[in-house]
């Protein structure tokens, strides 16, 4: 019993952890403390196997450590419960005379992640509490290693972002190459990064290298690197890619120099040549980079960070090229090469031919105007007096004859004036008759005074009769009659006019005669009327007008300009325009309707094609800048 207790004291969890720390120090801290601890457990406790998994609720278990000869069963982690140790007796003891048991336990690492530990050990030197302690220690060590790895990766990502930002910080290709050669070398652990630019179709020139300010093009190392790039360019695959690794036998000797610094890599170092083009191919690559690693260093050329730096370097060089090609100086530099280009000659010839056509080819100048189709004989019916419309006898489309009553109005003020004048006229006539009777009696001494009063009354009667005649005429006008045979045009006349008070001169409806013929009323904008006036003055014949009615847009009709107004007026849209009138052939118009829209082109004088096509722009320039 005393010997067993002493054995457990020598191999308890703290002793095993102390031994694991010593093992890690002996290895130079190159091995993790968790694997050192498992190796101590395997050594001192004589375990047959040790398996450790990372179990996540959202993914399958992942095997972290596997010590011993027994294979790991991926179904075992699902049987573990956090904080509980399960002990399974072995079917048969594999070593020693003491029985063996298999222990299974789980410990939480983080949210939703557990570490599952399974091992087989002799019963006499182990118990369940020590299994749980071992699982917790391993979980803590794994957690620390994970945090340290995350911090390391975060620093690496931050460093990568800094390199990418520096590559896009400048638009000078030489400074971008220097940034790639200097800043990316430490990040990838390269002994040197060399950046070259394509000099011709098959030759390259070295622009920048790590720790070299100005590469010497005559140095042997420079020529060997350029030759290395040319070989890589020639050895590209059919899809444009190139083999990523090049044997170190082409490595320049250590005594050769690129510039002010001797070559770092010795024999056995590894190289990687990458074209710096957006497509990743050599045929459109103007830049390339040679990455050199020292002997024994693992080539990191296949990781994502390497591809990220190369792709951003390609974008940075493309931005530099586009920036350099956008200035006037770069255009002048490319001018000799452009002059030798066949495409440029064709473009110049086509431009010259088009310009000549625009100047010398004469075409018709057509002024497009909008108008409407209206009958030749038409009148607008207005209210003759102030009043209220009592009766309306027509509606939209009604056919009327000359003299037909269209509507009646009532004006109470006129009726009151009529009654007042008639009453005053009757009293005046009665007074005049009485004076005539008195004047016949010669015994009256005042016969002279009666004659004067009689003359005044006669004048009064004449004035009242004239007033009565005017009032009667105004009352007769309250009955609106048709002045010609024709048709009435107006929307919802009964709803809008019947019982409505109106003022003198207010528009009521339109009265027109469609049988009299049709005419085009067009509004020519003031900015275009000068072309019509000039063409009318030069031509002895009326100007030709092509038009189409909106009711029949597929039929193109032709007529001539009949009349052009002498003044400019404001149209219904508030724009200055001139009224133009044309009388087309009535038989050619299909389904004529009063007020139908018309789109017309007035054919003016022939002008150059350039002026006709760009007339608006030329006139705008003339109004703004020409004097």
C-alpha cells in the first residue's frame, strides 16, 4: 500500500506537468506544451494509446493528438459528456499483470467547443479524478495555443494589409516595385525579392531588388536573374501559367553582386518567378517578380497571402500604367507609335471623310413644328352680356343652321333698366300731351314758358327712346343665335354652362363649318422662324410643308405655306412663337377632327449636313459666345 501511494505521488498530474515543461525546454520550445504533457503521460503511466479530439456542435470531431498504436474511432467523441469521466474495462490486458481500463472524458474549451480525451492506462496508477484534471489541463493548454495562433495570424493579416496599402499608395511604377521588393521580403521570409520590367518582347530589365537602391544592369547576378525570367517566360504552359518553382542550379554564385549588396542565397536555395499581370499569364505581363528563399526554408508561395500580394501588385502596376497613359505628355510620347498604327490611319481617314461630308454635302433644312387641324370657317362664341345662362339648346357635335337659337341668358339689371326707362318715357309723354292741351288755350298768359318746357320734354323723350332702343337691343342679344350653318364643338356644354353666371366676353364654345375646308395652324418657335423667313425671301414659290395628322400618323401629306404672321405672340404654353397657316387638300385628310394634332416639317433652304445635324449646338454657341 505504501509503494502504491508513492508511485501515485511520483506520477500525479502536477509531476507530469513539471516533467512536460522540462521536456519542452529541452526541445528549445519548438514543441507545444500539450504534446509534451501527453508524451510524459504515455511514458510514465504506460498508456497504450492517447486520443484527443476537438468536438464542435456544428461540425464533425477533429483529431488533435494521436499517441499509441490503437486507431482513433471518430464515433467515440459523441459519447463523451463534459465534466464526467467514463471508465470502460478493457477486454483483455495488453501488457503487465495489472488490469487496464479505457477512460473517456470531455472538457469545455469555449462556447460550443469541447476537448475530448480518451486513453487506456493501468488501473493501479490512475483514477477518474486524475483523468478529469488531465483533460482540463489539456483544454487550457489547447485554448492558450489557439489564442497564440490567432494573435499570430492577426498580426500577419495586419502586416499583409499594410503591404497592400503601400502598394496602392503611389502611382509611380518604380516606387511600387521598390515597395514590393523591400516590404514583402520580410513578410514572406525571403532572402531577396527582385522586380523586373519587360523591356521588349523577349527581354527584361531589373528595376528593384531587396536591400538594393539602384540595380546595376551590367552585374552578372542581374543578367542571370533576367535570364531566369526569360526561361520562366518561355517555359509557360499552354494556358499561360508558368511552373512555380525553378531549380536552384541556376542560382548565381554567392560572390556575384546585383548592386551594392552581394547575393544572399547560396546553392540549394529555392526560387519562384511570378508574372505580375491581372490575368496571371505571361503574354500580357509587363512586370514580374522573383522570390528567393534561403536553403532549408519552406516555400510559402502557395498560401493565400502570397497570391494576395501578387494580385494587388499586378493591380498597382496596372493603375500606374493607366495613370501614365492619361496625361498629355504620355500621349505625345506615344504619338510616333500611334502614327505607325494602321488602325489610327484608318480612323483618321474615316474622320476626314465624315468631316468632309458634313461640310460639303448639302441636305434640306427642315424646321419641325407642331400645330393643329381646324376648319377654315369657324367662330368662337362668347357671352354677349353679363348674366346667367338659363337655357342651352345645343351640345357637342350639334348641327345648326343660320339663325338657330344656341342659348339664352338672363340679365336682371337690364330688365330693371328697361322697365325704368319705359316708365320714365311714359310719364314724359303724358306731360308733353298735357302741355300741348294747355298751349291751345290762348287766354293763358304763360304760353311762352309752356313752349320752352314743351321743347325740353321733347328732347327728354328722344333721349329716353334711344335708351330704350339700346336696352332692347342688349336684351335681344341675350338670345345667342348661330351666325352660319355648321357644327358646335364643346365639351359637356349642359353640365358646364346651364345655370352658370358668365361675364361679358367669356368663351362659351366653338362654332365651325367642316364643309368649308380645313387648314393647319402651326406655331413656329421664335428661335427657328428666322430660317423660315430667310427661305421664304429667297424662294419665289411657297415653302413646301410635309405633315402628318395624329389621327393618321402613317400617312404623310404635303402642302405649302399659305401665310406667316407678321408678329410674335405667346402661345398656350407660354413660349414665343409665330403663327403659320397652310391649307391642305381636304380629300387627302383621313378622319379630320377639329383640333387634331399635327406634326409638320417646313422645308427651308438646303444647307450643309453638319449645320443641319448639329444646328441646335451651333445656334447655342452663337447665342452664348459669338459676337
